C-alpha cells in the first residue's frame, strides 16, 4: 500500500469527531486501531467512545495532501475520498 499523506476523521458519532493528520495513513490507521483494541490510546475520549459503542470507529480520509511533512499545515490540494 502506498503512503498517503492526508487529513482524516475518526468518529463513532459524527457530532464528536477526532480530526488528525499524517504522512502515512496506513501506519497511522493501524496504530489507532491497535491502541484502541489494547485500550492504551493516548486520547482518553477515544477510549471512552470505544467503551460506549463497543465497536471500532469509522475512519475516513478528508483530504489528501502532498507527500511532504512540511505540507501538512498547508491547504489541501485534493479533496474528497
């Protein structure tokens, strides 16, 4: 799988999303899932949601960005899925 630099959304309830950014979506996705399953995620609100819904979150790419760490805080160049 190719590295995908992107801004992504993680949520159970769309009204309470977690917005993240990464230079490698595949690795970050796996880290989120593994830490949630092991109940060691650094964000306690994410763990609370996992306990509440007893299921893994939805995770979607909001915007792909240039494959460069310095570009993460620049406006996205490609939007959508």
